[in-house]
C-alpha cells in the first residue's frame, strides 16, 4: 500500500501508463524516473489490464509499450485522455496506428537507436562463418587443439560479393563496415536508392546469383515473408552464406535447414528464427552455422541511449515541446 | 632443380608440400624418427630450409647444415629464424609479407566483435537449449570505442582501417611516430593501454617486444578494457594475463596466439570473456595458397639466380 505522502506526490506528476516492465531499464539496472513521472505499472497489478486501466489510468495522457505489449484499438478506447503512445521498439506492428491517427494521438518509436548494434552482429556473424571463429573457440575449449593443421581453413573476405537485402539504416551500416574489409557490395530493396553507388538488383534471385553471401536486413511484411525461399538459397549455392538479422520468417527456415544439412548451402549466421526461442535441432551440430538468440540490439550502450530517448520523449511531450522521435502516421 | 635439396621442418599446408615435392628434392623432417637421424643421413644435401611459426631455422639447425644457402619461411614473422646466424653465413632469408596482411587484420576484428558482442557465448547458449529457459545477457558495442594498436605496420594499419569503419577512435604505439597518419601516437604502451578500451598487439616479435604486455600494461587497461593478440604468444606475459582474467582485473581477451602452442591454460575454458583461436590468423584457403606460391616463387628465383621476391636478408 502506498503511503499518503507517496500518493500526494503521485498526483502532482504526469501519469504514464506502463503495460509491461521496461526491459531497457531493467536489463541495465537503471531505475525508472519515478521522481518525474507517475508510472502506472499495469503488470504489477493482480487485476486484468482493462480493469486496471479503468480504475487507474483514466487521466493518463501517455502510454509506453515494448514489442510484447500491444496497443490495440480496444485499449486506446479505454484511455479517453490519451495523446501519446511511445514504444521502445523500432517496429510498430503492435500499435493500432489507424486508431491513433483517427484520434490525433502522437506516436514515437526507437528507430535508429539500434542500427549500429544490429549491423555489428550481422558483420560479426558473417565473419564468424567465413573465418570459423566460434568453431575455433569450441575446438580449443574441447581440448582438440593438439597438433598441427587439423582445424579447417576459412575464407578470405576481400573480394567476396555480399548482397544486402534491404538497404535501410541497418543495411547501410552493414555495407559501410563490410566495405572496409574489401567486400563487394550490391543490394536488393523495394526501390532503388538513387544516391547510392552500390549495384542494385531488382530481382532477388539475380542478387543471389551474383553473391557469395546474402545479408538480410529488411523488415518483415507480407511481401517479405518467406522471401528467401529454396530457389534463392539454391541459387546462392553450395559455397553461399546467408546471414539473417531481420526477422526469422523472412527465410523459409525448414528449407534452409534441409539445404544446410545436405550441404547445398555453404553456411548461415542467424540472429533470428521463425519460432523463437525454438531453434531447429538439426542446426545444433553444424560447424558452418553460427546462432545467436535475437540479441542484435542487446548492448549496454544501445539500452542507455534507449532509456535516454524514452525519458527525453516523455519530457518533451509533457512540456509541449516537439517529440524526439515522432513517427509520421 | 629436382636435385636441389629442400628441408621442410613440419607439416604446413598440403598444397605447399606438393608443389615443393614436384620441383625440388624434398625432405620432410617429420618423416624421420629424430632430427639427428635425419642429419646423420642427409645434412649435406640440404640447400634450402622451409620453416614456419612452429618450427623454423634456429642456430642449431643452421649449424648442422653445411650447404644451407636459403631459408624460406611460410610466415611473415621471423622470430623462429636465427637471423644473425644467417647473416654470418651469408644465408638468404625470405618470408611471406603482404599476402596475409588482410586475413590477420580480419581475424583481429573478428576477435574484437565476437568478444564484445559475446557471440561465441551466445552460440553456445543457443546450442545448449538455454534460450528455451530465458533471455541472453546484455553485451558491449564495438562501434565508437577507442582502439589502441601496438605496431602500426601493414597489419596494424589494416586493423585501424577496419576499426574506423566502426567509427572507432584509433591510437597507436610504435618505436617512433609514423609520419603520414592522423592517429594519436603514444610513446608509452602503458599510456596507450590507459587510454584505450580495446588494445591490439600487432607488432613483430623481437627481444624488445617480448612480454610487451606485462602486469603494468594489463593494470592500465583495467577491468573495462580488453586485449586482442594476433601477434605472437610471447608478446604477452601469459601467466599474468591469465590471473588478471581470473581475478577480473581486465575486461576480457581475444587470443589467436599463445606462448606454448598448442597449450592453452585450461582455466580460460571456463571464462565467458575470452575468445580463443588456434593460431588461424592467416588460415584461409586463398591466403594459404598465396603464401605457398610466394614461397615457391622465392625458391625458384633463388635457384634461377634471379632477384628474390620478398627477401629479408
């Protein structure tokens, strides 16, 4: 039970509905700014969300969500004073944007915060597959480094053709880094970027046919679902490597696993999967596959930036200043 | 040429062995029960030694080969060759510079990335099924960090160029400042360590650089700093490094080389803040072949009395 003094302080501060605990804060042990905002912690209550909202959040003008907590039209209708939806993700699939537009509710997200972090993991996965880093580390820890020349050779990076699928913010950060290693960059995107010199392939299969590796950097939409299919992967070929830091369902995972097991695809670096955290068992024993548990954005630095962005957006909203990362609806 | 006796000191790369065998009279030292047994029968026939980072041409071997004229190393590093002895005897020495520069630089960046982003740990996490029970931990970003490079030669410069693409701040230490660079120079390794979040060893191994990474440097690097070694194991005081890692006095290490390869301190196997590689800096298909071709090119040039391609002496 809150003490009387806590309640009176709470009344003076602007109310912000929090659907779930904010991972960016908890993962780096940063306390929420309870001195500046009155956070209505819906997940801490024993009553269901709609009851909690009806009882406590009728004056809330802002709601903060992460990917796992959807802001549906139903929820929005229960918040008559709501004027601001803030998400800690770059993606907006979990927010009913039509309803927000209709009500004139402003939306802000975390686009751009993770671009470098995610791009780093893409580059790391690709180098790891080509140079067998994780395999080499395992080899030593298993006590298998006993003599000379038993560990298989890797592949040189300079001259390797890398096809980037989706040349947005993340794709560009990947390209910039791989450029420095002497990789030859080309790309496929919804539209050709007129100010970019990298060769553009309007057809994904053509990109695969001209690449030694594909790096998937695009978002998941109806069009991109299973866009990397058996045909694309067979075209990439026996020495081809696929890296995915977008979303698992962009690749036909069942087909990919079969091709990897049969040796029809050279290798894979995967941060995302169709059915996380379930990863196909067949991949677990392969040395030409590197797998990470959807942690492209999981850095202390990006979370610090994200926390600052959350606080900055809330402060801007409540003092009627322009939001830091508003989304055009 | 097929009477020109070439002694290969240990297995290196099948293609190299094949090509040497095709052209020259090849002796494989490891085919003999002992070095003295080999020398007993063939010491007079050896005119060239092909060595590498594991077994080179030390004083003892050179003295035992009266007709030795050239030593060709399957490496760029010359620490396994008694250069003084070669100079004394007028023996030519060649190595394999440049062709492996980029692979080694790529390996250095690979160590930094996998270490900071905990990718090897993450891969093990997934493989063990632990992802089913909980989320992975937060890691550290590489982009934007300060990188200190010891030795700004070919390899050091290639590492710097790659780190710059990650928006890193580059500083370096070498015997003297390099004229055409904008990177910040530190005349003291300790100062470089103190001012770097990532310290990379990429200089050659000489008497001066042996144990250049000592307790003082490790302490200066500190619990928030990491060490990357793609030079030679002997650059680092290994027992000091191991105890610093075990005690948390240094943030982590990415190591491709060790003082007594293939021995690696087993206490490191339990640590998540180390990445260990079995000396694979230049171990790619493309570069292994390029090194072999360069080595053979040097030997052929020597035999044909043409200028050597990459002579050190």
